[in-house]
C-alpha cells in the first residue's frame, strides 16, 4: 500500500518485468528516481521481509551483483546467487524449465546475459518479475542510476544535455531511451561504424519527439559542446575482447579528457559506468577531477535498484 499511496504510477509495476528502459512510462521513471532518492536519504523505509531475489549472471559483474544483493538486504529480503557454473543452467537445462522451476522458489529474478532474446524467454516462462541486469542490447538499471546522479547535481532533468562519447553499445541504448522519457537531450558521439542500433535509435527518437533531441555525431568536440554531463564507457564490451586492439585504433582521439570537459557547460559532471581504463576511454585526470561523479554514480546503483525491487514486489 505504501508504494501505491506515495507513488501512484509505481503501483502499476507490481508483478511486472523490467526488460527495457522503454518498458515503463515517463511518469513511472520519474517516480522511480523519486523513490530512489527517498530511500537513499532515509526518508522512507520499505519492508520486503520474506522475499527472495535470484541472480543468474552469465557475464562477470561487480557493481550489479553487489548492489542488487545489498539492495535486497536493505529491504529485508534475501538474495540467492545462482551462478550458472554450479547450477543446471550451466549444463544446458532449457530456459523454459529453469524459469518455471525458479518461479516456484523465488519472488523476483535478475538476469545478466548476452542475448536480449534469452532474457525475453525467461520473462515469457517465469511467473515472477524478471529484471534486465544487462544484455548486449540494453542496461536499463544502469540508466536509472545515471539519471539519478544527474538529478542530484542539477535538480530538474528536463532540458539537460547528456553527451555520451564512445561505442554505441547497450549503455548508450538505455541512456537514449531513458533520456527520451525524461526529456533529456542525449547526444551520442562515436566514430562512423560504431553508431547505436538503428531500431533503438528510431524508438528513442519517437519517444523524444516534441520533448527533447536524440542526436548522433561523429566527432567528440561537437558531442561535448554545451553538455551538462559527459559520459563514456569501455570501447570493447564483454564478449568483444578479441576486437579490443582494433577498437582502440578506431577510437584513437576519442578519450574523454579535460579538452572535452572545457567544451561542456561550466558546471558539467563526468560519468562512467565502470570498470574504466584510464588513458583509453577516459583520462586519469578527469577520472579523479572535481567534476567526476563516477563513484556517486556507482553508489546510486544500490538506491535505484532498491526502488525498482520495491516497485516490482509491491513494497
């Protein structure tokens, strides 16, 4: 009742999946950020005692794994880490069977995997909420924490400009979709050939129509000019390790550094979803600068996911 009373549209998320930033409404996104802020400040406490979160992570994870586990603990619930290497998932048990069995034991499932189609298959067969904890297509939980960090620094999000410099990857996709919902101008700067997925770009542009701009540019200086937030990510994501050397050559000159920060708004902040490779996609100087909010951003993963779990489980 508490969620429904204080955040009316979040009540509609109870029992639902969270597979994409675009799967919820603009108002639900804003209320999730408001709930995350209230949980972070201690203004509000939610009790999910007796609830259990399951994690199925086929990719390495530090922030997502730990923040989900701690978020559930702070809500009074518990987490089971269902490492594929020590469960039947790793021996090829069909997703349809795994999802239905786990629905008998758990209350919510967070999945980090490669293909979005596998995540959607889990959601189809599970009778409990399924959360996208990262796929090759999207990273929606990261985007919630990113926009929470922007909101903490600037207050009103509508009308801000977020510049993302780097590969048009899953993080870029969720930034575009979530930003479009919130009225944030999202400018993706990337070398030619590394643009975001065309279908995701089309979807984000449709959501943004009349509210904000979703842009793709092909030089870092144009991308950074006048931005309130400067954001980057690794040039080779998980699963692209063999392309690392080639990608470093393609992204030569695209390092997020002081030169780009000087082109942004005077009070601009620097963001990175981590892990970071200093001297490649971001300079060591900028990583440790006064403008950096990178570790605040990492901390907000806890609060944003706490809010998401509370909404999906009806806290």
